[in-house]
């Protein structure tokens, strides 16, 4: 059988949504951008379709975030940026099996970050380190060339001890559903589910399980038979 593969490089500049906190110890991961594991995905939104049997893929994304974690006073005045700047590189890879199942893996590496001391510990913020390693499975439930629905569970394992807001305090599990639709030049995809993770309740900051939902749009530039590019937007 002939293997079909692809490699993609994505550079993403992010102005991250500021997080509200009172105090923090750094024992939680703050990364919310998770690069899709195959070429059909749009930024951080997984496409519900599964490629042909033994199709494989690999990709890398470089992202920059400004003020991803900020402490606010009760009057919503910014007090301090626990994490002020962060440069993250994400590596992903995937392989499809039997036209029904896809297995993917990803690893985040924080190459550079700045911010204040980790509150509650009197320790300096680490300048970088490994984030969470992520394993993902995509099981196609129903669909054709126009629409697809898939079950997409994901498991993350921290790349070390929890510190410096680099990674979670333990393993996490995220059962989810992906749905996608093609209408002419437009592609639409959505992911939603529940993120089960260790509860962190120290120094006034509580981090616990999260519900999540993401949606992305893609528009083909050029003819459908010979597209020049595709523009993506996700939220």
C-alpha cells in the first residue's frame, strides 16, 4: 500500500485572553491553544473526517502570547502579570487506520517566557520547559464527503513536575465530539466536550474541570479544483 503523507508548518501570533486570578503557585497549565493533529484541522479545531487508510501527517506551530495570565484587583485593575510573554512551539503527528480511526500525538515546548515571581513560592518563573504531551484518537461515527461527526477523546500527560504554569498537575482526560461540514468554498468545524483535570486550590486560585467549545471557519482561495490557499479563523 502507498502511504499518503503531509507536512505543514504554522506560525501563530496570539494575544491571549487574560486569566483572572487572585494568587497562584504555578501548579497549573495555562496553555489553551492545541494545534489540530492533521491537515484538515483548522488551527486548534479538529476536523471530524478521517483520511484514507495509512495516511500520515506531521506539523509544527510557533505561537507567541502576551499577558496570558494576569492578576486583577477586585476593581478589575491589573496588579501584575504572572506570565507576561510566552513563546511556545507545538509538534503534532498523526496516522489514519481503516478509513475510520485516526491516532495523533502532540507535544508543547515553552522556549521562552517572562513574568513575575511565582506567587506563594517566592521562586522565579521558569524561563521555559516542556509542557503537556497529548494523545488523541478520532473515531468517525457517521458522515460522507459533505459532513462528518466523530468521537474525539484526548489524554494529556505533564512533561515534568507542575511548576511555572508550564503544565498541569497531573494527567487529564478530555472526551469530546467533533462535527464538520463542507459547503462550496466554505468549511465549518466545531469541537465540544469536557476537560477532566486535577483540582488545584492553593493561594486563592482554584483550577478545576472545564467544559470547552471551539468553532472554526475555512474559506478556499482560488478555484475548488486548484485552490491557491485557505483562510482560517477560530474561536
